[in-house]
C-alpha cells in the first residue's frame, strides 16, 4: 500500500500538471488592447448598486494647479482614483450640515456620494489627474449636477 505522503505528493503533482495544461491551452488575444485608465488602493471596502437602465460613465479628469471643480454632486455613487497630484475635497450634505475636508494624493481611491455636494481643489504644484467612474447616471444624461456654494464650507 502507498503511504499518505506518497499519495499527497502524487496528488500535488497531478494538480500541477493539470494546471499547466490548462494554462498552456489558453488562447492569446488577437486585435484586443487594454489601456489602464487608473489604479489605486481603496482604504475601505465598498459596494456599488447599479440600477438597470442607467448608464455608467468613465472619465479622465485633469485639474490644473490651483484649479477647482466648482460645487457639484452626482446622480449616483462616484469612484475616483487619483493618478497624480493632490486634491483637497470639500464636502457637505446637500440638505445642509457639517463641512468636511479631506486631502488625497496619488494612488488613493475615494468616493463621492449622491447625497452630498463637493468641490475638489488642486492644492499641489502639478496637474491632478483622476480616473473617475460615475454610476447610476440617467441614460444619456449628465454625470454632474451643478450646485451653488453652500457658504459655510471654505472650498
């Protein structure tokens, strides 16, 4: 009879051979190009619920030094990946409330929620470049909702 160790080694060898065959039989792409728009590390877990019939829009946004987005909100959750530069994000609930200020640097991921309004300011010396995914945009509609300055948030 075979010992447990012999059976385990044989089983592992079989798995490796089957894995190698599976990888070797994969097909190479043809006429297919993938361009990375953005990559960053999320500081916390999050989920996005996309409603059927709404759009997802993906933009690259560049904010020049001392430039700003102006006060705005979005119809759905927005995921932003800061590729380069620095952004100070001013936010407060649309219905009013406390102003919050956060500074983000290259490689960070942050969210903008539809129930808050925002103003992003490039406080760095180089252009800030962001890869932005907008969820639950009304079909054919705008991913941005213009807002007036709430007056109690310095951004």
